[in-house]
C-alpha cells in the first residue's frame, strides 16, 4: 500500500539499541531474500528465515512502533543511521527499490509473514532490469495490496516520464520502393529478413550454451555459505548468532547430501579462519562455533556422508583426497559418527582415506576413538584398533603410551577379530615394551594370531626381544599342558637369538635335571629345536655333541629336534 501523507520523522532521536535492532532486521531481510531465491517456498530453510524475520520485526514494532526505512541508491537508513552499505547493486535491496522510485518503506503493526514473503518475492523478481511490459516493484506492490507494508515513491520519476509522441512520425508513402513492398513477394522477403535478424551467429550460440551450462551447474549453497558467514560476523546478540548457525547447519547437511566435497572444504576452511580470528580476540561467540563444529560432526550432520560411504566404490584419487580433507576438518567427535560405518565401506580407497583422516583427528583427542573401541560391536571395535595403530605414529611419547595401553587391552579381547587387529597393530610398534606383552599371544587359540606373533619374533634381531623370550622361559612355571607354548617360545628364540641365546640354550640342553624343573624333557627338546633354527656355527657343534651325550634324555631331545617340524 502506498503511503502519501505519513509523518515519518521521529519525535526523539533513537537509542543505540533501537538502531542496532533495525540493522538486525535489515540483515534478516537480506538473508530471507537470498534463501527464497535459492530454495522452494516450502523448504525448511526458506520457512525458517521468513519466520525469524517476522518474529524480530514484530518484536521491534511492538517495542518502538512502525519500522520506517529511507531508501537511498547505495543503502537504507533508519532515523538517519546507515544500515545497508556496500553490497552488489543488482542484489542490494536499497538499490532495487531506489531504482524503481521508492523513497520510503514502512512496516506497520500487524504485518504478517505472508506479506513479508510476498514483498521479498516481488523484490527478487526485479533483481535484473526487465522490459517495461514486465512491470516494476512499485506496480507489483500496488497490485499485491500489502496492507501493512507501505511505501512512498518519488513522484518526479513518473511526472518526468517522457511520453511517446507519434505525431512526428512520417506515415506518408515514400515512393515506388515502398509502394512495391506491398505485394505477396515483399511479405515473404520481410519474413525472411525477420528470421535472418533473429538468427544467432555460431559464437553467439556457443556463448549462450556456456551461460546456460554455468547456470545449471551453479551451486547455490556456496553462495549461501558466503553470505551467511559475512552476516554471522555482524551478529551481536547471542540468540541471533545461534539462530544463524542453525541455518548454516541446515545448509551444510543439504550440501553434504550432494557429496560435493571440494565445495564443503572451502566452507570449512573459511569457517576455521573465522574461528582462529575469534580465538585470537577471545571473542564471546567462540563457544557457539565450537558447538556448531561438534554438531556437524555428529550422527545427524554426517548422515548423508555415511549413506555415501556405503554406496561408493570409487578409486578416483581427486575425490578420495577431497573426502579425506573434509573428514580431517571435522571435530574429533566425528570418529563416533563415522567409525561404525567403516565395516560397510566397500571401496578400499575410501577406507584408507577415512582411516587416515580419523587417525589425524584422534591425534587431537584420543577419547572418542577409545570410546568407540570400548562401546562397539567386535567389527567396529576392530576398525577402531586399526585407526589407533595409525594414530600412534603421530603421537608424542607420553601420549603413545596411552594408546599402547589400549592396544594391550584389545589384545586380550574375547573377540578374535579385535585381538587380531590389536596384535597386528602391536607387531608394527618399535617399543621394547611390546615384546613381553606379545609373548602370551604366541599361544593364542587363533592359529592366525599365533603365526603372526611367531613370525614377528622370528624377524626380530633386537636384544630386547631376545631378553623378553629368555625371561619368560626362565619362569619355570610350565606344565605338560604348556608343551606346545614352550616349544614355540624356544623356536622363536632360536630365530631371533644371538650369542647370548647360544649360551642360554647350552645350559638348558646340558643342565642337570634339578636345575630345569619338572618338564626338563620339554626344555631339552625346545633347546635342541632352537639350536637347529640358529645359523651360528656353535649351534651345530652343540647339537653334534648332544647327539653323543651319555644322557639318554639329551640324545632323545636331539633326535626329536632333527625329526620334528616347527610347532605352530
């Protein structure tokens, strides 16, 4: 509704809070207009932005009265205070209204969300200057008859509108050429000329197709992210800040459902730049940003990604690199959201990317990964141990001890798959602490684990591994039920032993019965088998000497070592 004789000047100067609230409302106008352009009318983001604008505008009007905005070419003003500077003219609410002759916009008590939506649709429709027959903002507002949204126009624009004067046109015949152009042939010629005028050149066709392709592939959420981050930086009210982050969250989930990771990575990098600036300044909104990061890293925020991971089977290096980068930009809590999906991931490349990214996140905070291991089914717990094994290489010495303790715990799990993952991870570590903790796994009930640990010790050439095996054998707490375990210990020692091992085996093979306990036959046999595996020249000489011993038990042990294969 156009207002003609309204008194628009205030009786008293507005307070600072009043101007600030008006600025917040204008910001919401911009955001709502943008969202209406990008999303269908019934989309949650569109509805929420209109609802938020309506609530804030109604509260303002109830507190201060009508909101009257003066329109200038580059900005809006409220009570002489500039509210909207420096945006792209084609998308500037002020410029669009100014261009069509509007001087004031007045929002009155009782304005509805339906009226606000209709007003924004009209403005959006005229972002690009159209032909005269398409109308203008003023005309459309008049036709819409929005009772509680009034406007005041600059009448001079319409008063000075030049009228088309047809009296000066020469309508008289212009001689034979014109007269000749009245027959059927001339009509066909004019028609051909008309078609020729509208025919596009090849370069024009190519340019048009390129423009259409760019428009079809345009990503509107990328625009939204950019706008929202700019608006976010201007927020001063806590609840407003939280509401805007909620809108950004919905945009993030919507974009993630499209699986366009490079664009998401761009947004996350911009987000972290904002967060770093806030952290440096001790900004009050820093906790809001951290909560937002945890929220997008939660099960609901990453639900589209989990769906994607169970479906893809790509090995495209660019896509996998973008995926790994995106996960690495999330909060460590994403380990709890993505970890349970790992057993379902078919793509080996995607699995590697996920494990690598989650290991990087666990470096920041181990707790989510440990929680995943201790509170998940065996398949997921095994994946957690795999991630932990990669994480250890990234940790300091102090924190790697914490991770090793979890691997030791997992190596005693009741689930074969978890034990196997943990033992495999431990065999990749170079810590001397690993050797004594792995020795019990030589007798694991799972043959694959037994073989894995035996091969691990067999490849070792370290004094620590040798010492750990000798120390365990010296315990002399074995019974005949432990025969297989004891034989494997001796074989492992024979594979990794040094001159020190030769001396130890000599004493075991030729020792008096009372010095090697009740299962002395097992010790003699194990010693002979270990000597057989050793490459030292002394080991052969000892076996030759044992084969001629006066003690029958020593001769039997030597003969058995030559006849018996490895016990695994």
